[in-house]
C-alpha cells in the first residue's frame, strides 16, 4: 500500500488476481462506462457500507 499523492487521506493498493477475475471486472466496468479502478472502488465501498460479513471457505 502506498500513499496517494492525488488527495489527502487516500491510499493506492494493488492486488493480484486470476486473469479470469480481472477480465470479468474489466468487462463489467466497461459495460457501465467506468474505469476498472472506479468500478472496484464502487463495489467494495457498497459491500463495506452494507455491513455484511464475507464468508470464506477453503476449496476442496
């Protein structure tokens, strides 16, 4: 994580993910005429604001 020089109280994060997941995010963002970064920010913010817990399970 690094400090973002663009605005106060902001940070830039980078994540690695499978190509399939990245392609799907890009496709969905494009369909809404958003950058992938903005789309990810919107969906993550909505999830965090919802207060819902994320359940993680190991793949078998």
